[in-house]
C-alpha cells in the first residue's frame, strides 16, 4: 500500500534526503507561497458576507494548500538516496540451522519454512540485482555453495548453539575483500550468548552494512514452562543453606500448581510447590543445603507438566563450590551478657565458623575465648588493618564507640569497604545510639539510620518477618517456606531491643520488632557496603529463643549460624578468581579474572599469577594471567574448554618470593542444552539488530518487500540517485482531494 | 454490639498475654527473710543480670530451719551485699536487689534467669517435677551454683535430689585449670571459706566436712552446668563482709569465686 501511494519503499524515505532539483532559489518558493496566500486572503475579504468567517477560512486554507503544493512540484522535489549498484554488490544471506530451527510450529520445521522462502522468492529476487552469498550459521557462519542447483535444500537443524553476533562478525570481516552491500538473517533469534555484543553492532555500523532480519517461529509457545534464569551463589560454606532465585516463564498454565525442585545427581535436595501466576514471568526462591565441601552441580527447575510443548527447558544446572575453609569471626563485646554466651554456644558445633571473642569483664580486663594461641588478641582489639583483616567477619556488641580509637574505627570501616568482610552490629546499652555511634564514622556503614535518641528497652517484644525476611536464608529455620513463616509466628519474644530509624537506600530489612500496641521497627537489616556487607541486629535478647524452648530445639543456633554464614560466605581471600559463567552451555570460551591483594588488601600490580586448570579427562593446563591495564590488581586470561565436563581452576599469586595467596574455581561445560532454551522466536532481538544497523525486520509473510528495500544501503558499491517524487500518486490524490473537497463543501454551503 | 464485644475480647487477650510475657519483677518475702535489710532504691530496675536465689522445698528435711525451709539462709543480706561487689568489680549490668526464683509456685520463671544460686542444698527435697524442670533448665543453658552444705549427711541429701536431676551424669572435682577459676580472677590457690560459726567455734569446717570441695556436673560439651561449693559457706562470707571480725581473706575469695562463677555462666 505504501509503495502504491508513494512510489518507493519506506526505506528510501527513511534513509534518503529531500532535495529540490529545479535550481531556483527556495526563498522564491516561500515568497510565492506567501504572496499567493496573501492574495487569496484579500480576495476572501472582498467577498465578505457570502460565507461565514469559519467557512471562509476553510476555503482559504484549502486554496492556499493547493497552490503551495503545485508551486512545490514546480521546484522539482526528489529524494537523494544511496543505492547499491545492480550486479556489482554482494548480499550475504545467513540461515540459522541451530536445533531450535528444527521445531515444527505449524507442522513444518522453521528451517524448512526458511528454505521455501529462499528458494521460491528471496533468492530469485535478490539474484536478479545482486550476487548472493548464502551461509548457514549456528556457532559460526559457513558458506553454502549454490553453484549446482541454485537452490537451498537439505539443510539440517543440527547445531547445538546459535551465536548471531559471532556469525555476523565473521561475515563483516569479509567485507574488506568483497563489496558487501547488506546482510539478510533468517533466524528465530534464539541466541545463546545473551544477546549481540556492542562491539559487533559498532563494527557493522562503521561499515554501514544494514542487517535485515526475517523472524521464524511464534513469539511464545501456547503451552510451555521455561526456566529463564537461576541466580544462585557460586560459593558456600559446608552444610550451608543457600537460596536460588528462579525466574520462570510460562504460557498456558496460569493457576496451576507445580513443583520447584533442586536435584543433585538425580536425588532431590529440596522441593516446594509453587502457583503459576497469570503473568508470563514470575520469580521464586528455593532454599537448599549446599552439602559437604567440594564442587556441587545442582539441577534447578520445575518438574515437567503434561501437555508442555517443550519439556527440555524446565531446568538448568548451577555450580556451587562448597569450601572446606573455616571462616574466622571476631566478636568484640563490651559487657558480660547472656546474648554473648548463647551466640558462642550457637556457633560451637558449626563446622564452618570459628568464633574468636573479646569480652570486657571489668573496666581494665578482657577475657578472650576461641583464640588460636595465648598471644592472639593479647593486647585487645586490633590496632592495625593487617591484624584485623586476618578475620573474615566482625561482630561489635555493647561497646561504646569511644572505646575504639579513630584509627580502629577507620580499620573497622575498611574491613567491610576494602577487605570485603562482614560487620554485624548488635544492640545494647553501650551500642548504636546509646554507645555514641551516631557521631562516629561507623554510623555511615550501618544499614539503618541511628536516631540519636536513647531507645534501648528491656521490655518484651515480638519479632516478625518482613517480605524479604520470608525469602531470606538467614531467617529460614524450617525447610519449607510456609512452615518457616508459621514457626516464626510462634517464636518466643525477645526481652530487649533498640528502636532504630529507617533503612538506608539499598538496605534490606528482614525482621521487625514491636511491643504490644507499638509500631514495628526494624530489628534485622543488612546491606552491602563497599566490597563487604554490614548488618544490624537490634536486640541482645535472642537468647530467650534458646532458654524458652525445649533443649533439643535448634532454632537459636540455626538462626545464628545462618546469620553469621551470610556475614562471611562472600568474604574474599587476598586472591579471588572468577568467570562470568560457571556453566558453559554449548560454549568453550572461558574468560578468567583474578583479583590480587596484599595483607592490607591493597591492590597488587606486579604479581605473577598462574592458573592450573584440571580437565575432565584428568589432564591439566597452566596459563599465566596478564595484568589488566584498566583495573589495578586485576589479572585476566582466557581458556578454551575443549571437552564437556567439570573443570577446576586453581590460581596462585606470588610477588617476588612472597606467596600472596591461592583460590580455586570450578566451571562446567555442558553440550546439547542451549538450544532447548529461548526456543520461541526472540523477535525483540531481531528487531533491535535491524534497527541498530539500519535494516528492517520482516516476517516470512511480508519478506517479499525485502528485495526492494535491500538495495537502499550505503555499504558496498553504491550510487546516489535522485528519485523524483513530483509524480507520486499521493500528490495527484492530494490535488484531487483538496480541490474536490472544496467543491463539495461549497455545494453543501450553497455557494457553488 | 457483637463487633464491640469482639474488639474488647481481643484487647483483653492482648493485654493478658502481654502481662504473661513479662519477666517477673522484684518481690519481697518479708516473713521468710533470714537477715532482713532495707529494700534498695533500684530494686525494680530492669537489668541484664541479678542475683537469682532459688526458693526450693525442704520437705522431709525442713526440721533444720522450720517451715520456711532452708532456701532463705543469709537472705537477703548476703544477696544484696554480694550484688554491691558484682556491680563495683565488673561491667555486668545488675540492680542491687535479688530475684527469688520460686520453684514451688512459679517454676517456669527460672527460664528467664540463666544463673541461679541455691543455698543449704543439704536440706533440699525436690519433687520429680522440679527435678525434671531443673534438668531441662540446665540442658537449655542454665547454670546452678549451690553452696553452704557440709559433711556426709548433707552431701547425701543433696545428691538424692541431684541424682534425680541427672541420673546419667557424674559429679566431678573441678580441676584448677578449669576456666571457671580464671574468667576474671585466677583462683588456683583457694582456701576453705567458713561460716560465721567459726568466729565462735574457731573451726573452719562444719560437721564432718573438713575438706573443702569445688565440684561440678559438666554438660556434653565440657561446660559446667552445676557448680558445688561443698564444705564451705560463701553465702556467709558475702553476708558478713561488713563484719570486722570476719576475716577479709575469706570474703575476698567468696566475692572472687562468685564473680568468676557468674562470668563463667555468661561466657560458656
């Protein structure tokens, strides 16, 4: 329809430039239009009385528009556009042959639909004006020889991955050796790399190569449940509860209850029933035990439901590296109190946490417990960063802020900020506002605002979970979510608490506390601070969870164990290795990043960093990592995982003869899974690719327009054409409409 | 109307449950005081810790001190005088008045007080329910200090009830190296702390209890649950700390021992 009225495809107008070819000055055109308008206006005033003011204005506007249009046509308007010169340019056509293209959405596989479109329409049309190079792509683009039959037949949807970006990069690299005018991509858009990288898009834009896309497959399946993503921790302490945030997308199963499960080696580790919501996407949290030390591979997902069109996308694999390390937490307490005793007891049997404590028993005496030897903390709370940074976590109890020197307060802040440790503040008569922390620099790192008022109360109060607390592993004392909520409702009251202010931006309140008839205030809040974490537990009365429940009840110890595990699990060592994706789905590329710091956790620039990678076949490779010039203390390297299976990367860092530290990282390559996910058409990705590169998106049904529009390109060998637009059918139609409209109105008003 | 009644009922329930939730406050036992003193001004203050005295039944062994039983021996002067020392010598937040834990009439209150003192336990006579309750209390993390019982007969009476609390645990002698003797003060060198009677009799011991013992029952993790000051009378040393005739060295040890036991119970 557009071309019928405007003579040319839309791309000509969107990419071309409007020009006037007559050579006469534009000011003259404007002057004539103004004179004509003025003359018509004078004429209308002369005939005043025949028509009303409004009707006269309408007639004047119609006549002025008509004269303006005709004058414009006299100036010879045209569109100047770059167009590919016939038979001198190459158009690359890429056909996706990944496994998802084998899905038969309407009885016929997507790939066969693509072949039919190419053979019956696209290739004959394009071949008339361009040289066509045909490629099939999955992981990479491979050229198909068309010289024999000139037809595409017998492509197999057998590639385990789709990498549109890599394939485009490959084709773009050939642009230097041939006049590549445009790229046409036939795909379902199911890219497995999470999108097309900016570098590729920039390269195509610089070369001015438009990418036209033709999308195959439905936007979504009629009946399907898919795991979109699972966010779970990469590391955990032994026998820790960890939580996985599972993003689920479903169509056709709203209102149905399904089982969300975590399995390891096909054995169920955790399960919970969830209700599929009417919205297509929802997020659920499942909590499970990470198990004993070692690399654990958990399969997380929803059990398949009868009638699902694709049951292969119901679960994903996530790795959790469970460390055997015992994390050391320093607990500084300013006065003997029951909370101290019961925290110590709660952690006594924890295999992953070692609690080292300093207690001020009298004005001039401290009592140390849990120290490695008689000399540890002999002089009291550490005064040097190096001494404090040996610990992974820090608890500050009922200790006045003034007890710490300025230097000590600075290293406490640096402990979280620079060292990446966890700091937990407890309430008490010498803590928080009561302890003078409001004016201390430590107030800045706390997740709650200190009111400055002395609100320490020794009255009984009830604890309740917030929405965030219901989902948090810190507060999970029962395996099942609803049982956990019910359990907390029966928890004995705490005997004291501090009324604190509102949470700061970024802080998460997990528990509230309230006396009968009072407004709830935050009791447990956490936040990230610098590289570390900070929490406030605004009571010293949780010991009653132990004394007021049966002696076999483990609620109290479980809560403290989980709270302190949260405090230290993410605390890094001086050497910390990472990779963006621990599970490589049909991928081989492993970028490695290692952060290296010294005892003070200052970045180290001149270190020798080596990673030894143990392969699944028993062999090993060693690679040396290079310093990242943009990030001090960061070392990077790349590894190719040739075979599927689990790899363990052990990194060591040295500076001169000093051993700076070690770290281990696990990753896993899985083949044949990527194409199971995102199997519906990713239309957003294809549309964005086209619009970012100056191309257009087509469906198979309107792809016939493509051969006309593909010629409009600034890449390859082009010629700038001036396309006349004075003879567009729309112009004549407008003339008739304006003149005819005026005549009809006049007839109606009786002044013809 | 129904709505108003329902609201009233809910409010009453809330109020009642709130009352139940409160920890017991200070209460005088006027008729049972052994050595009365004035009630301190801060008697009702809410603090982290205070001297919790166990009010237990003497039952068959009530003949010694009459109907009131032996639980209030030295009470309340010993308690309040010792509290002055705890307040002055440590950073423990305490009030100046004791708290009586009534095992007879309000047994569950004991769970709010993880440190409890029982005197003259050579004359206690616990019921099965009280034994069960004390066992549960100690297993949850409570601490019991017993004092002022002497000689073979009183030891036997004490263990008659104690062995019903913990039939599966033995009573052992505390070694000098145990942390309980080192939490605040190092108490490797200890002497027999006599009762007031020694001022008149000249004897440090009572009955046939010539040798002082510091004994204990441990839990499964090696922590002292029950600490026994046998053949000695720390209660009298606290009570008569202001008596010029009572030697300071005994008072000093009793205060230090008591403080060590309290701090131990708050750290282990």
